[in-house]
């Protein structure tokens, strides 16, 4: 397995350019004039499964992010460029940033840089499908600062007990790791509630969630009552996480 824990060679350069970074006008135009859906979520909420199932309908184009980290081997299968990520060298990624060729990019743990490229947005716009991808909260902030047409969705897990069943069902997990994940999940839910732009959907049942989300995207509308209920659900999850952590 490749070791991707080494610090970035050009960390200072990445930090400097990202402080004042702005995408190119072409990218901003693509973002504004093509349907784009971004999904954020805490751990084990089912976001990636939702995206995979939407793509299988043939109506969605998955926007693959670029990353400077090296490919990993997952369950004996090596990652391939163009599937999980587009794997780029630091020099390639840095040049892309200098050209304004990323919608957003972020340094992760000082070990890698990842972001959504102009090339992927071009390909997605030519597909005549709805572009969709997964992002974290800060990536969503960047995208939403440039676009008022992008649809930002935050996927919430079901009630706490069912959520924990799903998380535990992923396999044996060190108690410290589970605690870390729940602390991170609480932070993500809190941040999502603080943003005024997210639309929330609760993943009670995968099939129904996919159908409902597709309809929301198609109609470009999320019900007010549904959003109010989802906000309450998110607040309850925060209470349940806090109790678990004590």
C-alpha cells in the first residue's frame, strides 16, 4: 500500500495561493449555468450510496475530484485515476490553481490537496446530465460563494439508534475511533445548521431517500415543513451524540 502520510512538498505555496484564490471566469460561468448538486453528510449517513444510486439512473454525472495523494489499495484493489479521484502531482495541481482551474480546493492535514477541476466541470456540462458530487462543509462554502444556482444538500442519518447500527455494521471499530467520528459528526451537523443555504434530507430508507431527493432536484424545491422537521431531527441527533459522548 502506498504511504500518503508524507507532508506536502509545496505546502507553503498551496497555502499562499489558496488565501486569495479565485476560479476562472469560464469556471464561474459553467457553475452558474449548469445544474450542480453537492452533498455533504456526517459519517455513515449514506451519502456515497445515494450518489452511486442516482448515477445508476443515467440522469446524473459524478464530478470526480482531483487529489495530490497517491492511490491506495482498498481490499486488495488499487485505486485508479478517473474512478475514485483524478490523481495529480503537486506541480500539476499547483499550476491548475495558478490558472484558476478549480472551483474549490483545500489542504487536508498538510498531506494532500483536493478539489474540483475545470476539466471535470466541462465534461459534466457536456453530458446533459445533472452534475453531482460529495463535498465537506468548507468546500460547500466555497462553491456557494460563487453560485446561487448550485443545490447544496446535507444528508442526515436516521434516529440515533439506527444510525449507530449502520455505523457499527461497517465492521469492528476501535472505541476511540468511534468517539472521534461522532465528535466530527456533531461538528458537521452544527456547521450545517449554521449555514443558511443547506437543504436537509433524512436518510430513513435508501430507496425512498433517493426517490425523494431526485424529485426535489427535478422540481428545484424542498418543502418548508419538511425542512423544519429535518432541522428538529438534526438538533435531536446533536443531543443524542452529546449523551453518548458523556
